[in-house]
C-alpha cells in the first residue's frame, strides 16, 4: 500500500462511509418528497426548492464521501476542509433558525451536524500533524 494511503486512519475511512449513509437517509427524501418529509418533521411552511437544494448538497457530499473513502491523504485533507465548512455553516444556520422559532426537529439536525463537525475537525487536526 502506498505510504500516503497509510497516513489516513482506517477509522476516518469508516466515518466517510457512515457519512454517506446518513446523508443518503436525508438526501433522497428531501429530493423526492420534501413537502411530506418536512411537514412530518414539524415545518409548517415548506419551500420545496430549498429543501431539494439541501437534499442535492447532501447527495453530493455524501456520494463523494463514499467515492473518496480510499483516496490519498491530500484528497482527505481537501474533503475534510469542505466538510468542516459545510457542517459549520449548517450548525450556524440551524442554530439561528432554532433561535428564530424553528421546529423541535431542528435540534436533531443541529446535533447531527455538530457531531459530524466534531469528527471532521478531529481528523483534520490529526491529519495535519501526521508526517
């Protein structure tokens, strides 16, 4: 195995597959059934285009997680940067939405994004300090 590939922990590769699965769990319903799903989660007003855009973003990032799970260290660093920016933006956006009176289900999304943000920051630091 290439030494560059060895510099990526197997646990991070597993997290990328987990991330794919979680993203697909939400992406597919948001793309195809946004009004039904969002109402079930407590949203009163649903913009199907915005919901589908979120689904598309989850689809793109999730599929890239699966496709890139065996990539080199440099690719992982770039993907982790993207994931950190996305998760941080999501945590901020969801937090502001909750503060403005968002539905209780928003807390679930906040927790999910916060967990992934923590995972990505941890591994980004871990890869940064590896030689």
